[in-house]
């Protein structure tokens, strides 16, 4: 007899979303924060060791669009109608634990996306506009 298995979940998509939204912080929020604190040399050192950061910041619109689409997909997968845990007590416990962790990772991703968005599209233009 085969052992009952959990249905395929959203943990892979949720973790990939966390990875993608972390890119918004790395491309936009971290360099702005470091320069604001007077650590421009640290930004130069980072970009010389990781030249991909320059490409990410040049294409930040695509980074944010991709991350936003992944957030929307993850949110739909987590909150779609008809999503229930199995009736078996062991599987139900594992399913609810996995769902709890998926929700934590998802909302962490949302927070990272919002921080990156505010840094790239609110704080930086505001600094430029104020002449800081």
C-alpha cells in the first residue's frame, strides 16, 4: 500500500518569490541606503565585485515587474478558493504547518518588495528633487 502524500503546494513558488523580491532590495534599496549614510565607497566596491548589480539597477523596471508578477502569482496560489488541507490528521498537521511557513515567507516577500519599491521610486526621486 502506498503512503498518503501531501498535495503539491506553493512552497517552491513562494521561495522563488522571496529570492526575486530580494533582488529589488539589492538593486535599489541597499545602494541608496549606503550612499545616504556616506558609504559610497562601499557601493563602488560592491559594484566592482558584482557587476550584475549595475545591470539590475539599469533594468529596475523589469526587476520590479517580474517580482510583482511573482508576488501576485504566489498570493493567488496561497489564497485561491478551494484550497484545503487533507482530512487525515497527520497530513492535515503537515499541511497547516507548510501553509503557515508559506504565509510567513510570502508576507516577508511583500515587505521586501515594498521596501525596495519605496527606495527606488519614492526615496530616490525625492532626494533628487530636494537636491540632497
